[in-house]
C-alpha cells in the first residue's frame, strides 16, 4: 500500500489525430543493429517510476531515462542542446491531463542500452522537468513505446532488473504466467480490454503512471460498492503541467482482462481521467511482466498473494512551486468536506515543526511514503488570511 502526501504523476504523451497522419511512418521507424541478443540492466524505482540509463547518438556518458509505455521517446531541451540536435518541425501533442503543446521532434541516430543500439527512432523535445514532481526523478527524457516495440522486455520488480531481447524464448517466461492480449496504438502504447459486469472498455498499460490505482473514464467505470472518496484540487501532474479535477476513489470487485482477474481493487475516476493501468498497480500485483510485441501479449508473473486494495490518506496533498509549498488537493469521504481542516491553495510554512524553507522538496517527497507509514498524525503550519495557523492531519483508512 502506498500512502500519498504529494501528487500522482502521469508522464504520458498522446498525439492528436491530425498530427498522427503526418507522423505515423516516423513513429514506426527504427531498427535494432544487433541480432540474437539478450541483455539485463538494473533500474532505479522512484515512487513506482522506473529509471535507467542509456546513451544517445554515441554519447560518451549515459543519461537517465524514464521507462514509459504510455509515451513516445522524449528528450529534454537541455539534452537536445548538449547533443547539438535541431528540431525538424513541431507536432501538437497532449499530455495525460489533456494539456496540449506543440513539440519539436528529432530523429535520433542511435539510442544505446547496455551496448544494444536502437537506430533511427523518433523523439520529441519537451521540458518534462518544469513540474517539480517530475523534476524529482532527475531524468533527461523518456524511453517510449515507439522504441520498446523493437524488442521484448521483462520488468522484474523483485530484482529491479530489465531484461530485453529480440528472441522471446530467451526470457524464460514462467509456465504459470497469465497471458493478456493487447493492441498497440500508433506510438506503440499497449491497450488491454477489460470487462466489469456489463461494462467493457480499454485500458492503456502506462508505466509512466505511478499510482497503484487504476484510472477509468467516467463513462466506463466499473460497478462499485461502498462509499466514494472525493479528492478535489490537483488530480495529477503531467508532462505539461498539473491537472485540476474532482476525482472519486471507489471499490470494484469484478474487473477482468481476459484471463486476468484484477482482484478486489480500489480505482479512481473523474470527468477528465484517461483509462490507465500504471506501474504502481503492476508492481503491487506482479513479480515481473513481459511486453511481447511479436504476439501482442502481456505475460504476467503474478504474486501468489495479492491483498485487497485499501485507501489511506492524511487528507491533503502537498506540492511546491516558485519557492512556495502549498496544499495541492484535499481528500475526504463524499459529503464530509468539513472533516478536512485545510483548503486547496493554502501555503504551507512548516511540517512537523520544521520550516519548509529549510527543506528540499524532492528529498522530502522521496521519504514521504515511509514517513506516513510510521506517523499517524502530521502537523502543518499554514498561512491563512495573512496569519500563520497550526493544523493537525490524521491518517485514516477511508476504504478498508
């Protein structure tokens, strides 16, 4: 179970329909220089986001990349400048929060991962680090689905290893693995079909989504039981900025995707949410999984025991911008707004007696989950109506 003080991150990008017509061939371009290879590399997991190293265009030093099935390749403007890359034009792209920007794009001569060269793959140029929650990952870009589909990939959460190969049999997939068909979109992002009672829809497999909770669109959410939990304010942070929305957390028990019974889950939905199943859910339920782009299958090595999801919260999410920390969202049982003693937008001056001016946001955020597991209460000093006021928040299990 992850307890959240700060914001959900969705480092996903989606091309607009008019942009796709011009970009399909370039998104599908690329090849692997080597044949009959298998390589294993370590990765770092930061709040369920996978980070690993790669070299670009023969660079002497490696760079840090987010492993993101929900996006195409991305490099930051800083990396493009360092490598002397010039954009070949702009394409309109939307992020997970429906924010749109025109992004420059370049054809990368090579992306080398553990000595294996992925040649001539498209990348977009975007300053993903404008948002502090994403900047905390310290990434130089994204290795996206348009490159990944040139090989097969096993993500081993237990061992913190990625293995990739051009020959599926070299991955030694367990005999008991659950095999779920997927359909890749134009940029390569895999989509699985789900059913929940009479509801049927598609979910993107998006390893750039860190939340352990699956998000469903409001029109195709599963039948739910019990109470609804409301989160108002910032719903998530995407590549182009934060998204404000009213999000509902609910319990569902009948969600399936082919042979995969997703279990007793808590999910999230809102008017603006995209249907996404992220790395947080996969790491919670799987020892490892394989992305098989030859047969368009997910091979899931599921954990033997997967407890029912719960939802616990301190009642407020905290973010930072321009040197100020503030309450980004609040969470409460539906109809019980008065149970949360803070308001969205209020400036946070101190946490548990320590001034935030003396704290590093990324360092604090990195330890926030462990902090909440051991602390039942959190004391905030906030600025309200020009005066500082002490507020106490208590961790509660809102969905048990």
